[in-house]
């Protein structure tokens, strides 16, 4: 299906002159993590200047494995003490730092980490199944799974290679790629977070409020590079960063980057606040992009960012096709856009109107199911870096293909439906009282005047085919 990748036997090959940006979160959700890592790392090795890797939160948190589970070939029965994780403090759960109850057995600790602290409850069994396929007819034990994680998540392992090759922000021409949204700075800029869109502390005394886009872009990537270097060069297992958390240095080097991959900060009193991180932030408000404060925030980002026309990211799943957000919304004719591409839960989309039905997950290990796929294509002017085109094509959750359509060129896409264009169908039917007068968000064009409208509450996404009026 891809217009830039094709298979040559088991090998993926990139089209001459094309670039591929992989948006992060390379592991956890779909099984076959090792195979995917080999494929992505192999592409980067073969096309080092044309394949670009972005660091996601599910990538950054694997830096924890080394200190919390141990180095390869270390003990399985008597791990170093684990004081719990800071975000469980006061809960009484396994991992509450006040309870001292984290398992000392390697397999039980890894299962707890994956399920309770990394949001991937199936990953342990997924890895066991993948190893069983690779090692047939040999039996795979829980300790084998632990050792696989230890090896993969070491700096030289498959996951470690991805972490060390990835950046947190990538600018190509007038396009910015990140994993999460470009977060708003905190109201109080202090020595913990500062800079254009909020920077983590750089540990060198540099920085300061009011710095512009280019400073921010270079500084945030240099911060990540320095953190990875410290993590890679760390000798021994170090301390458990997750017990204390925060950006300040502690015995586990690389902790600052682990913190930057988290969604929440927590002060000494246990008060939580959002972490303005481009790895974890989101453009959405309860699943939808049409909140006025968010729209104003997005406009502000583009105004300050030295000519950006397009920001592409993922992180928060949204239905079965990419989510475009046209800057300015409403009656804006702006060609500046945000496009998010995470369709991790496409197998759960509900179709309204009776015309189509989701094929579901179909027993797939991935929440996408077995049919849904999409590809975002961007054309850049090789001299100016201007965006000459943004298109998308793919397969929806009902199994129907949609041909390549212009995301930026069709002014109906990336905004709310209007009665002028769609009549009474512009409005979402049913739902709660506060949803009753909400309008569909236009995501994709299917041809013959038909568009995909969507509405979401959190992770729950509804699709409907909307017919444009003549």
C-alpha cells in the first residue's frame, strides 16, 4: 500500500529520494516488538540520512529497565531494592514508596512494571509468544523473557539502539515532527522549566525565558542527546529514578529524559501538574481539537515558530484515520495545519448511520485490528522548504480503501462541519446533553462528495459518512 516503502523479500526498501519519519512508540501495543525493532533499526542503518526516528514516551520509559530489572545475565531472584514509583505515593498499591512492596523476583517485577507503570499489560506474554516462535521447539521461561528485555533495553540492544538514534524534535523544511503536542509553557517559568515552549532543565545554567523557536529546537534535542549519553555510559545499575522522579540529577543517569517522557510532574507535597513535554502533550481536549483555548494556543505556536506550515505528531490515538487540525478553524483559509497520525485503537471505532460497520480487532494483538492502515505523504520544495502538498490514503476500520486525497488543499478538512456544506448532518446526533449541539469534525475525503466526520469523547470515537450538499 505504501507509496514510499516496498518489500524485497523480508527487507523493507525506501523509495529513492524519499524520507521516512517514524513517529515513536515503537514497542508495547501490537506484539512482535523485536521484529519491529529489527526492521526499523535496519531501515535506519541502510538509509541513515533518509530515515528519521522520533522518541516516544513508550521508548523513553524503557530506559528504566536497566536500573529496575538489572543488567543482562544478572540475578533473577534477588534484585536490587526498588523503592516504588513516585506517582503511586500514598495509594497503597504495589509500588507505593511508603509500602516497600515491589517484588524482588525479576519476572514478577517486570510483569508489574509493564502492567502497572508502563500501561502495557499484555507485553510480557506478547514477548514470550514472540520468543517461542523464534526458538521453536525450545521452551521459553519467564526468565528468558526477562533476559530478552534486559538485552533489548541495554544501550547496545535493539531498544537501546532505537533510543540512541531517535530525536525528540525534527524539523524538515517548514515541517516539525514530534511525538506529542508542542506544550504550552508553565505559567511560572523557573529553573525547572524554561524557554520558548518550555524546556527541561539543561543542567548547565543556560537558558532563560523568551528564547525563540530555533534556540528551543536545538536545546531540547541537545538535552536529550546529553541524557542518552549519560544513560549509555552509566556503569552498574544505578539507583531507581522512578522512586524520586523529577528532572534533577540522581544516581540513575538519564533520569531527566525519563521525566520528559512522563505526563505529570509531582511536587514534594504530592501535588500533580501537567508536564509540558513534546513527548507526552496532546492537542486534544477530551478527544476533540475544537476547544477555543487550544485553537488559540496552536495559532500562537505557529506565529512564533519561524515559518512553520505543518506540525505532525502522534501519541494520542484518534479513530481510524489521521486527524487534521486546520489552524484558525472556523472560516479560516489558512494552509497551516497540525496532523496527528496515531490510529492505535481503530479497531474500536463505532460507525453511525448504518452504512458501515467496523470489522473490530479480529483477534489481532494490535488495537488497530487487521485492516486499518494509513499513510501521510508530504511534498517539500527542495530549495525553500515550503510545503507543496499534504495528502493521505489508506484503509478505514470497515475495510474500505480511500484513495489519496489532499489534506491541506481541501478547505473542508481539518475543521468542524457546517450546515452550509452538509445541512443538518453537520450536527452529531444523540449523546449527552452537552454533546447534542456538537458538530462532526471532518477528517478525510472519500470521493463523490463524501467525507468522514468524527466525534470523540476521550478514547471513544464515532465515525459517520457525510455527503456534501451540491
